[in-house]
C-alpha cells in the first residue's frame, strides 16, 4: 500500500482503539440528536399534546409518551455533557465512551419507537420524518458495536480482565 494511503499515526492497535473510543463517544451524540429529531418530527405532524384531527380521523397524542421521550433525551444530554467534561480533563476512558454509546443508543431506540407509535400507521410512512429517524436509530445502535458489545467493553474495564475470548 502506498504510504500516502496509510493512516498516519496508526502504528498499533492502541492507536486504533483511540479512534474507536472517539467514534463511540460521537455516536452517543448522534443518537441523542436522532432522538431529538424524532421528537421534533412528531410535533411537526401533530403539534402540541392535545388530541388533534388529522386526515379526517381523531389521533390522540399521549402525554405520557411525550414526557418519557423528553426524559430519555434529557438523560442522554446530561450524560454526554459529563462525557465532554471528562474528555476536556483527559479522563474519558474506553469504558466511559462505550457505556455512554450503549445508553444513548438504547434511549434513542425507545424514543424513536414512541414517536413512531404516536403517529400510528403514519409513523412508518416515508412521507413523515419519524420513519427516517426510526431507521437511522437502528444504524446508530449497531454502528461501532451493538449495545451488548459496548457493555462488554465497559465490563472489561471495570473487571480488569478481558470480556472477550
């Protein structure tokens, strides 16, 4: 491989691990943005929390689901702000990044599912942005390792032994 095509500074797996840590950290932010987008997309179709008429039928919005969506988004944002502080202090570990990715993507998955549920059948129609966020969330959940893989990485750090065979 020509030298100009090689990743500069990538001399060991430790160097690769640094890139993966930041990728996991970034996916947490992406997942939180996806959840926020689904919440907003839901409100663009059915504004407010009161029941509305849409396409000649009554569609109730569920205030409980809306509250739970906001809870997930807020919890993810708070976690990521702390991750940013740890990063600035040079203390962001592989376990921090992996567990925040796992948490944020699982909360995103719940949130976009609730946004889809609020829209009923329209939640899976491409005409509405919620369906796009629903699909994007699944990609984020799997990207850079699934929830289970991220938890194994976090456990490895806490237990001081490899969770992988």
